[in-house]
């Protein structure tokens, strides 16, 4: 199988922790040809979805975790399957790439995750389909609407809709001296943000549950905040600890699983804080290596096997 990975520059990844690299290693070990495409190398040639790409070999080696061959250009139907692993920001560049990949799928290329599903399921907004599973939440750019919500809930968290890794997330209290200044900035930008009631259990850890074809592995990667930071995101310095799932976790998983399968979402990373669903990540879910390193759970291998079964 010719399997391409659309991903941000491989030269900049953490080779010990990168989930996409883990997938590439597993695909290579199973004898598949693997190829590398950077997001800005996807393009339309007239009506043909195309890319500049290179064959690549990978390994877990600090000094040289990848070796690229010469660049080529081809229509995307050169590949049997494509894994879309471009990181947010979820902006128009990202959206335009989903159009190119959707065109490839119409040529018979298997694209994971489904490009239309990627467009339709903003990682923050997707949780709104499950009101019984989430904390009190609004999405707005209005100073007055947000101010009223802060006053009702006393303490909230604000989240940009298109970022990742905890970037731009802030905790606000109704007595903060700079509250009105912060709300003025939001109001001036006219860019909608998510505002949620603060969940105190955040200091116990934010669970990331990886689902492959809707199935969990029985464990979460719990990301625990360090120091004074309330964010558990690993990119923000959180500590990862693998823990068994509990009954509430399974309840949340079972509630969202049918829609994931219906929309053709092969891999998803759902985030659970306390008893609440906080995010459904389908762009480029991480934490594969943490599961493997701490529990020997090889979801990257499972993922490649699921792709094989699609043929």
C-alpha cells in the first residue's frame, strides 16, 4: 500500500513523543511504502487534487529519525490512502486542504479522517451536540453576553475555537481587575470564542481518550497541570499519566461513538475533565506514544491495521 502522511514539518517534531511518527514507523514495519506531504504542498492542478511529496523512511533515532528522498509531483490518486495529520490552527488554509483531500477521496483514495468530517467538526464546537455531557457553555464574541455569563458562573475558562495545545486558553474570575479590558479585546476582535464554567477537577488532570474506529483501549492519558498553570496540555508543560477509564468515561465514549463511526472518523481524541466532555479532537489526536511507553498499548499499529482492512 502507498500511504501518505500530510503533516507539519517532520524536522520539528519530538521524535520520542510524536504520534504521527509512531504511525509512520508501524506502517513501514508492516511493509507499506510511506510518503511525506507538508500541508502547503497540497494543491489543485486544474481539477486534479495533487501534491508535491517525497518517499520517506523513519526510525526512532535521535540524530536522524527520518530520511527523505527527492521531491516528486503527482495527482493524489498515486496513493492508496492518505492520513491527514496537519495540526491546527483550524483556519482557511486548513479548510482549503480538506477540499483538496475530499477531491482525492472522490478519485478512490482512502482519506483518514474523512475531510468533510474534519470541516464539519470543529474540535471545540463538536461537544455542543452532547449538551448532557458538557459543563455550562456559551460561544460568543459579545462583551455583554460573555460578561453576564462570567457574573453568573463567577469563574470561567475562555478558549479560542481554532487553536490547540492549550494555546490562548485563559481562566477568568468575575473579580479580576482586567476582566473588562479582556472582554473589550474580545469584543473588538469580533471573533467568537468558547466560554465555559470553570471545572475545579482540572487540577486532578485532563483525560485524553484515543478512539480508533470508535473503540477505546481501556485507558486514558491523564494530563496533569504543573506549577501554577491550570492547563494540563502536554504542549503547555502538563505531565502525562496513563490511567484506567471509569464508568463516566465509558458513558461519554458510548454517547459519541455512533456519530464518529457514521461520519467516517477513524481516529479521535476525546477530552474529559472531571465528569464533563470538553473536546472532540479529530484533526491530529496525540498521546499514542504515552500509551505505548507507559502501558505497552500500540494504538499506532491498531490504526494501520484498520486502514489495511479498508481495502
